[in-house]
């Protein structure tokens, strides 16, 4: 019967017992008559229709209704059904008396108990009834007691057994609940209904402790299980509740707590420990081994774990045939204070325990030992008889003094009373072994902070004849130790200036250098001269177009004027030879230059001495290594030094064999793929700066690239900072005209979209199936193939299908913008990484009779194409492929740059724009990046932004970008 919400009504809650699920509640609204009495008109309500009766409901009602909904059998069925079956079938199967699912029954019971407890916590002040057998919701009123009951547990021990029973009082009256239709409504915590009154307890009690006594007057504990029962059941009961006992004694005691922090070593699969007299072997057992800390509180002779903060703990003492229960009132406030002390010092506890690696554990313990003891902690090693660890003070006193060509290291290291040689600690740290045996037999653990703070010092220092030394190239490491108060340092102010670029003194420009250096170029020349003076190598990594060539020529001219007999070697990509010759003729015409290239080159290394500068290519260097290494050069300079980014490549190995007094590298992108690129190039200019390749990978590459370790990134930056000079255009070239960057989004044509979606779906299924079958690693080739194909289709489907006769949305936008720009007399550079794409544009230009210059890898005469574009007013378009035109071109006549497709490496993209936006440009430069909307082009750009934030200049190439993708990333790319 429906209830009218616009007429007086009352919300009521009705209790009934389900065949399988036990006690459940339902919510109803009942119409009220003119006298204010409940009528028989009622209606079940749920969260779905409760708002109809909002006027008569409060927040508690809404919460009650929602919770009761979750308890209904349909809700339980929907929550727990694992297989498709009908509701009746589910309950018959789960609750079958012989073959029922006991585990699932327990899960359902826990689920309902949580909700019963919640309902009962909210029910106060509401109207509660027992439901009649006919479904009448207001059959019998249940009174909800305003007061809570108390319980007293009685134990009566005699020679044969112990009787145990509870008495309950409500409002000072004893509650009789034995065999009188009373029932337990909820177990955790206990709620009972006795004589139609619902109540709970002042001190929460588990209903299972009361349930047996609804049908039993007492429980009998036989003598033979007495002790076990007393310890496991009676003692916790005495701790939590009032107990009346006959036959044994309960003593209440109040004592002060003493915190005891015990530690023990957890067994590991294999452990290897060195002594002071061993040569340590590489071993990570100290990192794998664990130390277990456990906190307990000692009250007199009693000890309690700190896993639960109890008001009272009970210990059982047996004296012959008698028992004494020692009821100790604990100081929970003080105990919590002790726990907070450990947490605040870096040892958070879980269930009174904490586990740390051995090195972390002993470092923490030694760092906090004095404070813990001051606050009353007892430190106890449980397995000290087997292997005792050193616990005490440790000191590392370090002094570093600048010498002529190196730093002298003096270190005094103490573990308690023992002084340990620096070389000993160094060997253990380098071999990843942090544990060793002291002369007194105790085992010492090298503190973690020593490994962190001094790891580079351990790695880069070396044993001299009488002392320990450090190469001066590690000046930034010394400065960091000084700034961190980890060492006393004596270093000249002049050397410190290398770490502060702004303080390097001016060096006069060579007398015969032609031209004027801009202020930042003068600063770069000062820096190069400073490195030269100290015998350091360096990397000039200025942005493209800022004049790395000019700064280097000033250095070379200065070297000639200091020593006319010095010859330097300049190695570069073949495409840059012409540009270097032109620039040298302009700025340093006095340099005598040998162009050592071509198949007919004179292979006589002795004639190098007659020249100031030998210019050659990486290819020639690779071929003529044996000849070139016979000559001792003044400088070896590598332009576009990323050519040696792979340390295992032939060219990397070749240039390392060459001999010179100084080394210099030039690169706008010293990192393209990974930090190992940096190691390869910096190890060429300053051998030893970053350690061995194996050391660098372990200490820097893996932590930075795999674990995103910012501390390692900062340390690496500190090491290389003095030897890398990088300025961006925005910082220094204030006189450059504005560069306006635009992203032009293109919509695929209908035919192109159909083609793209078909290919995308095919590759998506193929790639995801392959990942599921072989894993991500083995799927990268097909992934790269699929992404490349989709990117080409996004440009123009004819790039992958010669039979395609449809149109392309992007191509239409490109030709429209080309036509528009030409109509306003602009000169345009058009870049693509796909030669096929350039050819499509070339066909359009030919059909329209538009003259153009063209450059890809197959063009032999680069110079002619560059000059044609720069000097011929009629040639207003230059088509350039990424690989052929990304380096060494000065195309300042252009004021528009079109990037036809997004590139994996944003730095290379920037280099393309820099062909036009560089020193000498007088016009505002407009760049347009064409992106096909709703394709992998757009999604790749978003992925790059989220994945390439490891370091500001850590840039990726195609293969490494693909390796960084997760399965989720790949799925999103092909969605």
C-alpha cells in the first residue's frame, strides 16, 4: 500500500531474521493518522526513492537506508556471486548443510556484521520494530536503551575445575537473558535484545563471549586444560573487563615503562663478510641482509610488545598449583611518546616491528644511539653471541689540499676506538661491501651517509706514492664536499672561479682575429682560455646559431699566436667541412689550414706540422686512425661530438686513440639518447672525470634513467658543470629577432581517415597480441614499424601505398600555406624526416612551376643548393630532409620554417628551426609545425611531455622513446 509523501508519515526500521543471512533490517515509511498514530499503510523505501520523503528524513536516515539496502539478499547476491546463476540457486549452494561453501559463508557474515554494527551505531533516537511473520513492519516495538550495560565475568576455581559465567546489568538492574527469547543481534561489538529492549555495553565486548550463555548457565573448564585456558582466554579478559575470582589471585600493579629496542639479523640466502686484512670482493649481501627491530615495554619484570597500546596487560604466574594474575596498568601516553620518538627519528613501526636493510639499520642506530639512550631506551642485540655488531660513534674527518696538478686527500676514520685506513673503507665501498670485522671481533657497518656523501671521492681518488690524490678535474666534487661541511678544503680562489662562470677573467682577443665577439662569445672564449690554462678539456654546448664556430676559431687563433709550431685537429661531419673553411677564412684568415679529406689525400702525417689546423671528417678519422695517432696534436676538437655518443662505436674508439695536449668538443645536443652519451663525450675530453663506463652505468645512468633519482642527477650535473658551457638564445642573443612558434592542426580527409583507422586497428591487434605472447621487449620492432607507418599515413597515404589515389588533409593545408606565404614574398624552409614526403611536395612545386632548392642525403653539392637559396631572389623554397639539413647550414634568408611532421627528438626539431633563427637573421622567424589531429602524431607529443622530464636536456631518439612506453601507453596510442 502506497504512502502519500504529502500526508503525515513516519520512517521506521524493521528487524527480521533471514533463513541464511541472520538478522537484517529494512526501512519503511508508515502513514500517520489524525491522532498521530501509525497506520497499516506502509511502503518499503530504498536509496532510490528516499528523496520522495525527504521532508521526514535526516542525514542519519539516509545513511541507514543506504546501509540497509546493502544488507538485502539481492545486494548480497550481487556482491558475492562469482558465476552466473540465479539468486535462489546461489544461496542453496553456498549454505548447503553438507557441501556448503564455509569460506564464503564467513565472508558474507563479516560483510553483514560490519553493516549491522554501522546500523546500530546510527539507530539511537529512531523507531525500531520486529517484523511480523506476515511482513508487517511494525509488529512489535523494540525500545532502544539510552544507557549502556556493564558486564562482570565470574570465575570460581575448585580442585576439579573452574566455572565461568557473566552477569549483565542495565540501569543497575540485573539482566536475565538465559533461555527467555533474548538474542544477540550483533557480535562485534555486542548488541543484545532482552525483553524487547536493545542495548550495548559501556566497554565493548565481543558477542562470542556472551553467546554460549543464552542457553547455558555456566561454562566448565576442566583441570587438564586449565593453564592454557587461563593464559589464552582468562588473562585477556581480566585485562579488559571487570572480573570476580574465587580460587586464584588478581594483583593490580602500577609501574613505569622502560622502552627496549631489540635488533636481530634476518637470515639471508648468502652472506659474505670481510675483515680488515682481507681484500674485499664485490658483494651486495649487506644490502640484501635485513635487520629486524622490535620494540617492547618493560614494566618491572614484565615485558609487553608495543604492537597494541593497551590500558592494562595481564601476566600469568603459576606457583605450584596456584595462579596469580598480575594486572599491570600501562602508561599508554608514555608508550606512545616512545613510539613517536622512533618514528620521528626515521624508524616507523608496524605491529611493534620495523625492518631495514643492514646498512640503513646500522646507520640509523649509530646516528640516533646517544639520543635514544638519553631518553631511556635499552638497546639489545638478540643474537650477539653468534655475531655481534658494532654499535657506537663513527667519525669521518677529511682534509683536501690543492697541489700543483692534483688534490691531496687526508682522511681519519674512526669506528669507536679503532682508526681505519681510508683505503680500506674505499675498497669496501667500491666493491659494494659495507660490512667488515673490527680487531675486537665485532662487525662494523659502513654508514649509508658515507656511501652517499663520499661515494664519488671513493671512486675517483687514487693511491699515490705517499698519499691519496684526486685529479683536479674533480674540482666540483671538492667544492661540494666543502659546501656540505664534509671536508676541510684548501683551494686557490682562481680554481674556484671555474665553478662560477661569471667570475672568469677576460682574456684579450687574439690580435689577428678578424671580427668582433659578442659579449657572450667573449665570455665563452674566456672560459675556453681558462680550461686551456689548467689543462682541462671542455664541451661548448651553446644553442645552435650562437657561434660555437667563431668562439673556437678565436681559441685556435690565440694558440697560433702563442706558439706558431702547434697543430690542432678538427673532426666533423663531412657536411660541415665547407662551412668551417668559409668561417675560418672570414674570422681567422691567418690560420694555415689543411683540408685532410677526399680519396686522393696525401697520407703523410709529418706534413701536419706545417699547418695550424688540420680539418677532417669522422669517416676519414675512422679509416686513418693508425696514421693520425702517430701525430701529437695541440688540440683535438670534435664538432657535433654526439657522433661519439656510443662508446662502443668504431669512431669513438678511433678518436680515443689520437694524442693531443688538450681536447674540446662542440655540440648543441650532447645528450640525445641517454646519459651514456654524456659519459662517452666527457670521458674523451677529460678521461676519468666520470669514472669507468661500468661505474657510470651503475652509479648514474641506471639510477637517473630507471629510478628517476634526482640526487644522482644533481651530483652528475655538479661533476660536469665546470666543463660544459651551454647558453640558450633566450639568455644571451638579445639582439636576435623574435621567433614565433605555431602548431597547425590538420584534419584528415574522409578517405585518408578511413585508410588510417583501418591500418591503426590492424596494427593495434597485432601489437597487443604480440605483447601478450612475447612481452614488451620483443615487441618493440613491430611497434616501431606500426607507429612509423601510421605517421606516414597521417602525412599522405601515398607514402605507404603507391596505388592510393585519394587526397590528404595535411597536404592540402601545406600547399595552401605555401601558396599564401609565397604571395607575401616570404622565403620558406620546409623540413621533413621522410624523403618521400619531400618528394610529394616537390611534385606539387614542379606542377605549379615554382622554383626551389632541394637537399637530402643523396645531394652531393650541398654548397650549390645553399647558395642558390641564399643568393637567388627567385628561389623562395628550400626542401630539406632532417638528416641532411639538421646541421651546419646558415639559412638566414628564410623567415618561415615549416615542420611537416613531428620528430621524436625535440632538440633536432629545434636545430632545424635554428637554420634560420641564428646570428645574422634580421627578420622575425615564423615556425609552423603541422600535426594531424586525432592521430599518433598528436598522442606522441603528449606522451613526450609526460615521459621526458627526467632532465631538462635529456632528450630521446625514436628507439629509446619506444622502449620507454608501457603497455598502457601503447594501448592509448592506438585507441
